[in-house]
C-alpha cells in the first residue's frame, strides 16, 4: 500500500485550491476537527465494519464534529470515506497546514532538544533559525533526552543537527573508517 503522505497529497491540494478562493482559516479549523475525529480508533473500527454503509459513517462523523462543515469539507469527507481513506484524514490535515504555511511564507519547524526549552530561549533559537533558513518559522519543541545535548531542527525536508549524539556518531564513523 502507498504511503499515507502519498495518498493524502491530492486531497490536501484539492482542499487547498478550494480554500484559497474561500476562507482559509475556516477550512483549516474544519479539517482539524475532521482529523481529530478520524484519528479515533473506535470510529475507524466502526467504519471498517462491512455491515456499516458509507452514509452511516458520514452521518456519524458529521454528528460528532463540533464545527459546522462547509460543502467542500463534506465533499472531502464523502470522498475519503468512499475511497476507504479515512485513516489518512489526519495526514490530509497536516499537508493542508503545510500548504497554508507555505502560502503565508511561514514554515513549521520542529526543534528536538535534550532538555526543555523556555519561551525566552525558544525565541532566541527561532530568531537564529529564521536567519539560517531565510524564512519565518512556526516552531514547536519536542524533548528527546537521547540527544544528550544540543538541538536537532527539522524544517520541511531540511534537517540541522547540532546534537551531541550526532557529533558522537560522526566521530565514531571517522574513527572506524
């Protein structure tokens, strides 16, 4: 089976084209709500039941979602259910966010750190990273103690790894070569 990112891409791009002509913020909220519901394991189990029709799954999801859905969001949901792609809905929302961020000139960045980073430190790190990557960044922090020290930053498909773990692995490779 294809990767979830590959399956999600056409849906995310289609929703983005529709949202650009409409309300981008509202579409983002709707996709986030649908993704949260679709991530529920019990719902996916219900949807996978051969005795349950696509219409029943659609009705259940629309009744659970706490955000009013536009016609475009309902059409997306129908297409996803009809094509058996309900588990891919969170990835569709993620790729939609990436497209919206790209359009606004902001990229998402994940900062992996061995220790928690405070808001003041994060602001300094983000300022330096924005110069390095030459664009505005929306950063989130993930604590990974196995890095030992330093940080690893992922922006799209670019990685900047200044962690102690990475340096030790580089030294190990150099010594064993």
